[in-house]
C-alpha cells in the first residue's frame, strides 16, 4: 500500500467483491495528479485485477449553485476528461439537469463494482453525503473507503482539536518529517491497469454522461441554478491551477512575505479556488518548492512554533508555507473534528461572552441589500465587496477588514455571521470551504485571543478600521478600480 493507512477511512468494511471494476467517486479532490484518493483506487483495481472507473458528478441543487461555481467545476471536469482520455482509466462525467436527478447513480454503478473509493473531506455537504452513501453501499455489500487527500497533515494524525495557529504550527514542526516524506503519484493515469471497463447500458441511458457542450459551459442556461451570479474569466481545472501556481512560484513567491498584504502589489497566490475544488493539491505545491531548493529534511530547524526559520527555505517560501499548511490545514482539521464548526455557538467562550455583553451597544446598521451592492459610506469596504461580486475573489488582507465591518454594521452578532457566510459563499469561488469559514469565524474570535482596550460593539474582539488599513497598505490603484484580472 503506497497510500498511508492514516489517510484511509473504511466506511463499509466488506471484502472487495468479484466485480467488473473498482469505482472512484471523485467529489472533492477533482484532479488526476498528486491525489491519494485516486492512488488508492488504482491500488485496489490492481489488487482486484479489474479496470478502474472514475465517476465525477456535479449536482444542481447544492446551496448557492450558480453559473459562476458551475462553470469553474465544469472547466475542471473537461480537464479531467482530457487527462484520462487514451489511458486505462474510464472517466464518467455526469451533470444533473435538475436537483435529485443524479440520485441512484452511485449505487447503480456500485452494483457492478469490486469496491468503491471516495473523497474524505469535511467541507460543505460532504459530512452529510458520505454517511448517506455508506448506508446505501452497505445495503449492497460493497466495500467503501474514503481517502484524505486534502493536505500535508492527515486529518486523523492530529491528537486533538487545536484552538490556536501557534499550537498547530508547533505540532506540525514536531512531526514534520513524517508528513513531508510522503508524496502521491504524479501521473496515476499512466498506471498499468486492466482496460475495457463496461458501464451498463441502463445506467448510460438513465444518467447520460455530460457532452462536450455541457463541459464547455455552453448549456448553463438550461440548468436550474442562479444565473445572476455570472461566470468570471478565471479558468477552472487542474491545468489552469498548475499554470497559476507556476506563475506565482516563478514571479511572486520570493516577494510574498511583504507583498501579499498590499492590494496594489497583489502578490497573493490566488490558488484558493483551485485548492477548494481540489484542482491542485498541497503535496504538489510543497514538492515543487522543496525540489527547487534541493531541500531535504535535515534542514528542518527547531520546533519552536516560529513562523519562519523552521523549513530552512527563503523568507517568501516560509511565509507562504505557513499560510498554505499551518493556517489552511488548521481550519480543515477544525472542520474534521468539530462538526458544529459552522455554528455561532462553536466560537470560544470568551468571544461569545464579550459579544453578548455588547449586544445592546448602539451601532450603525446596513441591510443585506446595501451590503451586497457595496453601497456603504466606506470606500475601502465597498472596493473589497465590489471585487467579491465582480471577480469572485477578495484580497486576502481585506477579507479580515470586510468581516470586521460587517460585524459592526449588523444588528446582532448572529446576523453578522449569516451575512458574511451568505455573501462569501454566494460570490467567492473559494466560498463554502473550511478555510473560508475559518476566516469568517476568526473575525468573531476563533483562533484569536481577547484584545484591549475593550471597545463599544467589539468588546474584546480584535478591532480593525478602514483608516488604519489605508495608512498601512498600498492600495490607491485598488480603490480606484484600476486593477483588473491577472490570472
């Protein structure tokens, strides 16, 4: 077994059957490169001596479904189809024409499968979808494994829920060597497998695979999704993800430590949508960085939880790795262990207490319509919201200010959370992700500490202002709207 056992979770513990193929149900890690879930499916297909079928679907009825999110996923499906084409792995793309139309497809394919492999991810609807699928597959007596291909640190390796980044960073540093030595296959599509997988004709007829026009996004208007949240010129898919990553790696990585905070410089990686949809994996990104530096684990420094100096790499690389691994994976581990991570009551006790103490403080309130249309008296906040609505993204630093202002402008803390989640998930390509929720809940005190002096409305929550942001950051071009797409 090349996939570490701690990345595999068996949901239906049946031995593999004598079937026609192994089925990989691709739902979160939508890529053919550096994907432990695909690697595990390849392993099982080899063990069973059968072909491998990959089912990648796109639902119509998920919350916040829109042209914007659908097109990005469809770009990825088209790229995956091209990657699988001509190889031994049989790819089956399916797009629901209406909510619920895809119900039964997984079980129908699983009936002829030796085993089923899925993606183990704690975000969005996956925590509810996987147990439901396991119940159906258990009734069919089909082995069902789900695989964690999310990050460098396996979900099940951590001994506890970490409430602060510094503690999670220290844990990573103490155990880094056990994480960095594993790498998924770069080209599993070239594996030597049995070919000739046959999909039952009845399945093909009831759930026809997506055609070229659908995968190109030309049929979005036929689908019952939100057409007002339009497509943005940010291409999805693993090829686009790889291109974006290489551009950042070659041009901006070394300037990341300082440049990422300044909107006019915009040195951010812009990888979050690709990470969210699984179009690129952390192992590939980390591998490229360390390979270029001729790195080996003997360069690791002391495990003192410092943000820089541990990896033995450049300042820019270490700063980026801290965001990519410490902060991103902290939020995913929280989501994996804390099932209520999206609920207001899951916030730290001190944060709940201080917000409650200031619940009745006077505040200026904007309604959702004014916020959504960036019609406030704050030009900095308006620029950030405009970018979100128009471009499907928001500058990393300004997301923090964006959330703090929504908190100050909402009638209650609970309503502030609702508004942040709605706006972020509706418009942001990386919305609905545990990392997005991590940033939203940070605004309300998660991963933070009490701050003084205590202020009206905010209490002991960290305080941010637009005036201080303008003084601190280079953002004249950003505020003027001069900056456009650069993907």
